[in-house]
């Protein structure tokens, strides 16, 4: 933008326009920097969430799987026979009840 200050009747208007454009540029720059800082804060919060919440939760799930999977995969045949199947429930409906309940 070329400013003409020598004898131009619109010189004060052009100066005000230039100051307004500089002000708008500063506001826009501030908004961009603020937006970038907000994005940075969101990114930091996501990293914090990942390390403080999600990773320990993932480790707990992995530990639980290591505790439960061997029990499910490596059952002895006697343990599987003791488990109540639908057929055994129909044959003996009182199988799962304790002795006090059977006496009544």
C-alpha cells in the first residue's frame, strides 16, 4: 500500500486505515498464537491422558488377561467335568444348591 502524504486530502484517512490494518493484523496474529497455544494445551492434555490414564488401564487389562487366560485355556479334564453344563442341570436340578437347601 502506497501512502501519499503530500497534499492529498485523504492522507489522514489513509493513516487511519493503515493503523486499523495494523491493529487487525495484531489481533489476527494474537488469535493465531492463542489458537496454537490452545492446540498445544490440548495436545499436552492428550499426552497426559495417555500416560496417566490409558496406559495404566491398558497394563491392568493385560495383567488381567495373563491371570484369566491360563485358567480358561489350561483347565484339566476333571475341572471341565465339574462345571455345570445344561445337560447336567436338567438331570440334577439341585446340583448347585448346598446341603441345607437340599434337606428342606
